[in-house]
């Protein structure tokens, strides 16, 4: 390439770096992207297997498989031509670095450089990455490939408690991390469920089920019902849930394996919501004393588990202080 003065150089043209998201179906590009692709003098892509290439060619866009250096690209643009480079997954760092180096040299007249995102990630798009990563780990990792629902159950409990701890500590970084760990458990269990020979289901089935449930239980949002207070929302939820589950007792669906204070508070909540006046057992012992405290906490709007954890942490701090003296 001949380096000439800016005054004598022809129109240097235009370079468009076209980026796409692998989380959006190939061919679903923005209208500005299609316009520049159809009007370009050349369209280049270094990766012949790029998922967009077949769809571009099907739409009548000629795509050359080429990975020009920065100098070669400037030559291709000379004379006012427009060259579109369809970026690969790595984003063409060698090309962009080369263009930056030429622009910084001041020896050449640079073409107009444009970065054009042709497709964007929608909110939640990174969840697709998680599904793909878990799928590969399940297939290739010696440990993950042997896991079962039963073997992973304890991790789900541990991660839930770590999430609660991050919330109570006000740890924002920890909260983000622990939410990811809990999400991993959901996606991992769903991936294992795909392999069940009798009743397989996928993470899409899991998501579809909860979406349907949320819409059905929020008629004040997705239907004609009205609710202006949290109490009215809870009434809608419980009424709809009762119809769905066809339960014969308010105690149905309460997991008996949860921590004791939480179990007692949940049962008390169910009884109170159903307007059942059930006397507490008068049997003596510490367990029944704790039951009475848990019922009292629930009636006062206090989470007994959280209250006990807070008190236990204060006790831990007192122990640490005593050890330092």
C-alpha cells in the first residue's frame, strides 16, 4: 500500500465491523445491519463456518471467506468502497489492533470506521450460556457425569443457606455469587432430568412450568382481578393454590424436613390464614417451649429462624470477645 498525503489520497471508504450474538438465532439481524450488508461493496468473514454466513448467502449477500490484514482492508476500501467484516466470536482483535496502529501512525488516511451490532442479547440471554456450559460439563466431566438428583440434594440445601447468609450480611458481591450457585443447582438438576428414561424433562420444561404457575397465580397482573395491597395479593395466591392443589388440609405441602423453627412458623401461618384456632400442645419440654416461641414470632411477623441466627451471631461475637481477653 502506498502511503500518500491526506490531501492527495482518494476517498478512503468505509469499514463496518458487524457483530452478532450467538445467543440469537442466525439470520435475525437488525434492519440497519441488513441495509449495510446489501449495499456493501464486499462482505468478508474469516470463519467460513460462522453461523450467519449461510443465512446471509441465502438472502443474496455474497460473503467472501477472508481474514485481511489492516493494510489489505484499507486497500479494499480505497476509492470510497464499503467493506463489511462479519466478526467472529473473538471479535477480530488482530484486525482492530492493526487498524488502531495505522490510525495512530498518522501516515495514512483512515477510512470511516464503524462498529455495528447486528443483533443484541435480550435480558436473560446469559442463561443460555449456563445451559450450554452445564450440558458440556455433564457430558465431559468425570465427576459431574455421575451425579444424581439424590447425590446433589445436599448441595442445594448448602447453597440456599449460603444465599441466606449473604443476604443477612448485606454482601452484594456474595449475593450475586450465591444466586449463581443456586441457579446452577436448578440447571444441573434439569440437565440430569433429561436423561430419565421414564419421565424426562428439560430446563425449558422447568421454566415453562413456573411461568404458567406465576401467570395463573397473579390474576391481578395478567387477568381481570384486582389487588391493591400485599394482603390481597396473598389471598389471591392462596385461593388459586388451593384450587390447583385440591388439598384436604392446610398442612399439605409443608415440608416436614425443614428446620424446626421454620416448620413451626409455617404451620402456624397456615393455621392462622385458614382462621383455625388450634391450641398449642401443653406437653412440657424444651421442644414445646420452642414451638410456643416460634408461633409467637410468626404472629408478630418475625422469622424465628432469622431471629435465632441473629442472636446466635451475637453470641458468637461474645465468644470471640471472651477469647481475646
